[in-house]
C-alpha cells in the first residue's frame, strides 16, 4: 500500500535513493539559488547539554521549491567515544505540513563530499594531476567518488593512520574505488607534490600543516562537530587564500577561523569567496602563489536540497 507524506526514510532506503541522484549537481544548483537570493541560509544553532555534549540545528529555505527544513544532530560524549546522529525534517512552505523525515547519516556523507567536489571543481587548477585524501571512512570514500572525475588525475593517494599495518576487506574496498588509488604508508608520502589535498577526518585538532607541503596546493577541510574542531593550525590561515561554503555563517562556526580571529588577529573579511560567489563568478580565483584553503562546515541548505530530491523521488514512485 503506498505511503503518504510525511515519508519516513531510514538509512538503508536513503542510501538507495541517493544512488539515483546527481548529488554534486544538486549542490551546484543549491548554491546557485543562494547566489540568486532564492535560498536562505541562517546560522547554525548550537545548544549545549548541561552535562557535556551538544546538538546543532542546520536550517535552510529553498524558496523556488517551496520547502524549508532543519537537520538536527547531537554530539553525545560516552565512555567508548561520542555518539553522533542526525535527522532531517522537510516542511512545505505552502501548507506548513511535514513532507519527509529522513535519517540524515547518508545525506550528510553525500552532501559533505559533494560540496567539497563543487569547491575542487571551482578552485583547483585545470592542470591539477595529483589528488590526495587524508582519511578512510565513509566520508573519505564519498569524497573520492565525487572528485575522481573532476580532473584528469594521474594519481589518487590516500593515507589514514587507522589503516597503517592493516590488511583485509577494508583495504581492498578502498583500492577498488578507483584504479588510480594508491594507499600510502605515511602522510608525507601521500601529500608529496599534491595539487589537491582533501582532509576527510573526524579530528578535532590539526592533522596537516599547509606550510609543510612541497608546493602551494588546494586544501579542503570538513572537520567534525566537536567544539572548535579544526584540521589545520589556526595560525596558518594568514598564509593562505581562504574560501568557504558560505561566508555569512562559516566563520562563526569553523574552529580554525574562530581561533585564528581570537588568537592570531585573522579577519573574516580576508575570505576571498564562498561557493555561491564562485559559481556566479563574482569571487576571484586563486593564483596559487601560496596555499589555498577551502572550509566547509555543512549547511542546512545542503540537507534540505537532498531531502527535497528524495521527496521528489518518493512522489514520482507513487504518482
């Protein structure tokens, strides 16, 4: 019997539906809507729990699609590590009724990697040949899938501390992502002569010093939702051309930007552009005289855009 809205989508179904969506193109269109003033991206809402941990609400409005939504994601510390979940609620702007409630784990992985892919396509030199990935989890793998066709990569190198000395199914799965994939024994080997370095870790502290790279490269960072998490040293921002997903909200949430402002006199006005500006060609492109840094914090609009795409698929299947 067909279901009726609001649709309830669990993780497995979300993964099946996402496989039918051009996620990178969905992110491009969303940022173009933002550039046209047809989308609204409020700041994240961070609420701390009294005894440790927090939750973040990611909000967004897509006016042309007549929907708005919120993803809520808790960070719950525990004896065996933090628990992080996420659910996205999609609402109608026409009648105020819920349209869809979706386990956002798969959506978050997809939109995070796809947003990075949009940035790499906009910012990486057209001649870029060497791609490096730091990390090996689901988000790192999604980064490889979405970025593998953006340039004529001669090599795709991956390093993850968790894989050192290991063998088995996980290594085989990583090698099967792309025939150009090289698993490296050290981060230095992975980053040697890299044109693009995608940081795909859940680290709350720096994993890469851009000053140690052999040449200026594009570095992308996603980090995690731990308080003030960052994957590059805050002081390094002053030595890079900095871009982000959305300049109106990212500096207040990105850990390295907050710390750079507080401790190193870095000014958010130094951000050269965000994705909306890059896609409407109003932001200057980097000249690679020094490293280029792109920071994504994850926008509610990204979750809303994918939730809307899932809702359309559900409607089409039952229509």
